C-alpha cells in the first residue's frame, strides 16, 4: 500500500496522498455551520492538514488558512484546528466577509 511513495516520474517533485477528510461543526468564532479539514500523508511519512477556510486581513496582508502537522492523522488534525483557532484569537464579531474559501472543487 505504500508503493506510491516509491513512484518516480520525471518532472514530479513530490507526491502526497489524501488519507482523511473531516467535517468540523460549530467551530467557535466563525459565522459558518461547518468547515472541512483534509489530511495528507507525505512521502516522508509526515501528515499535514489543511482547513478549507482562510482568514482575510492576516498580519502579512494575505488570507491565511490553518495548516497543521503531525506524525499521525489525529495529530495533524488537532494541530490544524489549533493553528486555525490561534488565527482567530483576538478577533471579535467575525462576518462572512472576514473569510475566504479555498477552491470548493478541491474540498
């Protein structure tokens, strides 16, 4: 089942496999009913998670989303949610306009 990690194709610099997708309901401080988190397994056996929502007007001036890492799917999910929650700290009265969705066809 790990054969994909050994795949070598000219011009391909990396491969990640989507290993889990979670629907997260009622995340505090956001005006949406739910969000999704996808977890990918990288070739180096690290798991990385991405949330399908980004916060506008971040410190750098670009929308920023939650990304997290772990050595397991659960660790990556937890780290992703913690990081996204940290992005929301200190923000009050958030509205739909304060967020941007990742490409919905990707989630």
